[in-house]
């Protein structure tokens, strides 16, 4: 049973998520909070496997709360819920240590897929978020990487940089391992990456990650 904590300051949205997850087999919501500070205090007692964290909240906010959760409770996974579907997301988002990124208007199927994937140790990023990060990089003078990679390639590159195998990525984003290997070869060629470690260094140099498993 995957235990989930829902953290969002909008009551209707929070209750909607809880109601949707109520009927999902293998998932149980063990708690809810309308602010990140309170959520941090609840973790020792609830011991959730996954925290669904709104990125914008009063107090310390979702980003800083995510950093603290991943530092203090490395076994607890965090999915950052980001508002909007067609906007530019800050290119530094992956640096806060979240295990996944979803928009608040994602489908129930994608939400459940993300929860299950992350509980299994995978990294999940909704394609539209990777597209937003790429667009944000363009506005910040980091055109090189954004110009070279498509949104799907950016999504897969981030998963590879976090140590996910082709099989894991294929299962997460519902493509065949052969297709993932084709993407991987294309990404390596476009970035002139010579090894997995080199790929990580490239991602770090562009501010997409600070360190693996952070």
C-alpha cells in the first residue's frame, strides 16, 4: 500500500485529489495539510511514502519544504505539483530534489502513474513540465541545451541524469525500451556526451540538478 500525504493550500483542490485517490487500488491518503510547515511536522507520525506538494504555498513554500523533506527524510519521495499547463517553469526546479513534477491539471491516470513510478524508485516528469523548463532556459540565456533537445528528449535526459535505466523510463512514460535507447543515443550525440557520468555533469552545468539523489 502506497501511503500518500497531500499538501496544498487550496481546500477544494486538496479534497479533490483525496477523493480521486480514494478509489485507487494500492494507494491510501494518510494525511493532508494546507501548508508546508505543518506538513513537515506531520512526517514522523504519518511516514508517507509519497508527498504530493503544491509548489506555491504560504510559509516556507513547496520548494523549500521539498528540499527539507529530501534532506531529513530521504526515503520519502516528493512530487511537486505546478500550476498551469502552458507556462515557463523555472529551470532550477529539478535542483530542489523532487522525485517528480506534475501540473495541477494533469489527468488522474498520470497522477497515479507518477505516484506508483516514484514509489518504485523511478523519476517522473510530465512532458509539459520539461517543455516549460526548456522554454524557461531560453529566457535565461541557456539556449544551448534547450536548442539541442526537444521537450521529450529533455524529459528523458533528466531521467537518465537521475540514474534511471532505459527499462524504467520506458515503463514510466509508456514507450518501448527500444525507443528509449534510440532517444538516449540521440541525446548523447546532440550533447556530445561520452558516458552517463558526463551526461550528469552536463545536466549539473546547466543548473538542472545539483547532485544525484539530492
